């Protein structure tokens, strides 16, 4: 599965080009085009693949699972990343799912990465909401809403 | 600006102190997010898309006080998430009032009536209620039928109990300027102290990625809304920031002006973008590569932004910039109701909100389908 990149934002090349020409003339700010990466297990064969995959993980709206080179697995939310000249000087910071500690993991320590958590925004588009609203109105089922996810 | 004199003087004194100290980058309002959990799931919001264990996390009152002391601003805005869902929000507010901070507690007001007893009216505490327009517009914006009525009930209860209350309204593509103006009338009739406005920011993580205003359309929309304004309307914002939204002023982004602290730390570079976190406010100032942000930087993530968190501090700073700032302020005072015949004409242009399109009804032609999504 291929994963989205930063360049997918704002209608990809078109928006970037528009912004570079004159952002003041933008009528609509095209949003980010996202592919579904839930369940994705990226190849981490090269330095470039590791950097790219961890950037996706930083942008992801769910938990990921990191397997360290010593075999330890950590599942949690990546909230920060810092990229240096080498993998050893690049790291992610993560809040584990099962503790309140903050972990800092060097890219060089990472053997595998998986997008194991659910994408927290999946299925909640404005179009989905409008469709739900009109469906409720048509069937007379009462008040419509999109509810936040249960936390348990 | 419709705020108590003591607040105006405190803020003015703080700003002058920063200028006299020659601080190039200084904070204006701290955005304190004590939690990300919310009881709404607005499609255009990119603030709450986290796994459950993050949504359950809360800043403790002590962590909030440490951040507030570290940052030093006289005003603290408490957004979220929904702050009234925080288990110790009363303690946080109490501690900030003790510190004589002017607090704007940003709430969707679904819980306001129920939790009002936790707070005492004070000149330091304002409930800033999220109302995105008239009933239908608001309910569609927050993806909750009935949300508007609950918010209005909360506003009425808070005003009646003697609290300071303002509203904040975020506008997306498809907003109807006439309806927004009618919304202003309704809010002022409720007795709110003032209103705040902002175009929606194109959050990367928001579920909806299709209705964010670009800069050109933002300026037209706000010009049509804010020109020929009524005397009864009070805005709780810098006059020059409102002129910026109308296209009458041009500013560069000052993302450090409204720094954000939340369960991850100090957010780089601003309230809207998440490009990493610093552990201290000083580290945020020192380690953020500020030149990479703001529309002028060419960063596509900043291309459409005209949001208060980036530009209201710019407008306030500009007011203090010698004669040019003074002249801009005098001109804005003389502008009165911003009479503008062209803007008045714009109010007559047909508008069909995006949500009025029923996708369950088959559209007969491509042209009519296109029309439905035009602002």
C-alpha cells in the first residue's frame, strides 16, 4: 500500500503552485488528500523509507506500533519528531497506550512500524454528515448528529 | 473593544512593557488546551482526532499554572476539546483568577447551564461560546441538530447569572453573509459583551477537507459581512484584525503571539499547526524555525490562513508601531460603520449554503450541482 505524503496536501501540486504564485488569490483552500493507511506496515529497508514512514506516522490520526531492534514492541501515539543528519540523531516522541510516560525513540533503534490504531477521523466527513442529516429528515427518525467516539 | 477598563489597561501596560523591552517575539494570549476530548464531532475541526488514551488525558491544574506563569501573558484562552468536560476545570479557572489572568473559556455551551454553579462571576472570567451562525448554520457546522438551542440556553443562563459572555464564530465556504449579520443581531440581543469571528483553518487532521476558505474569498466574505455594520454590534477583537479580514490591512503572521500549551507540551509553531512540541516556552521560542511559517513563507500549510491566532497579535502589534500604527488606529475609528456600497451590493448576491444540497435527491444537470456548492 502506498501512503500519503506532505505533498498530498492542498490538492497536491496545484495548490502548492497556486500558493507559490500568489496565495492572496486563493478562492478555496483545497484540503489534504488522505489515503487510508490504517493497518499499513511500511517497508523500512532504506534510510529514506524509514524517514518517510515515520513522517507518515507523525501525521497519522491514530496509534502506531513500533518494534525496536531489541524486539520490544511499543504501541502509542507519536506526537513529535525531530530529524537530524543521521538516523541516530533523528527521533520520535510517543505517548504509550498503556502508560503516562513519554518515550523518545531514535530512528536507528526502530526495526518495524505498523499503523495499528484506528484513524480517528475516518468516516466523519462533512458529506457523510449531510447525507446522514437528510436521511434522518427523509425517514423522520428524529434529530441527527455525528457523535464523538466512545472512549472505552 | 468592549472589555472592562481594567482589562484594557492591563493588556496595554503589558504590550508597552514588551515594546519598551525591545522583545521581537512576545506572546499576547496563551492558548491553554487542558484536554482534547469534546462532546461534539465537528467535521471542520482538526483538534480532536486522537486515540482514546490521548482523549482521556488532561493537564492537571498545576501543569496549567506552570504554563501560565512561564508564558506570562495577561490573557489566557482555554479552548480544547471542550474545557467544561475537564474534571478540574473549576480549579483551573479559580487558580487563574487568583493570578489575575483574564480568562476566555471557549465552550460549545452544551454543558454550560449544568456546570455554571462551579464558577463565580468575575471580571477575570469570560465564557466565549462557540456559535457558528443562526440555528441551521450552527447545527450543520457542529454536526449536531439541537446544538444551537443548547448553546443559546447556556448563554442566557450565564448572562442571567452575571457572567461575562462573548461568542466566537468560525466561518467556512458556503457561509451566508446575510445570515451571519442576522446572527450578530441575535447575539447582541441576548446580551453578550462582544463577538469574535474567524475564517476556518484547513486543519490537516479534520475529517472535512473541502470547505476551507481561500484568502481571496475570505476577504470578500468578511467585507460583505463587516461593511455597513450596525452600531449595536460589538466585537471583542482588534479593529485592525477585523480590517485585515476585510482586506483593508495586510499583516505577516506572528505565530508566537498566541502560543499553545497542551498535553503534549508547547506546540510548534502555533495554535493551528502541529509541527512538533517543545518542553518549555523558552525552548519553543528558541527552537522553532519561525521563517518556515506564515503565508509569506510559501509554506502551503499556511497559504489560506487568516486566523486570529496568527494575525490578531500582528494587528495589535501594528497598532503600537509608532505613527503608522497610530494613524491606522485613527483611520479605523473614523471609519464608523465602514460604509461600502459595493459590499452592500454583495449582500444581494445569491448564496446557497453547502448543506442545503440534499445528496439523496438526484441532480438533473452538472450545472445545478455545481451551483449548490458555490459560496
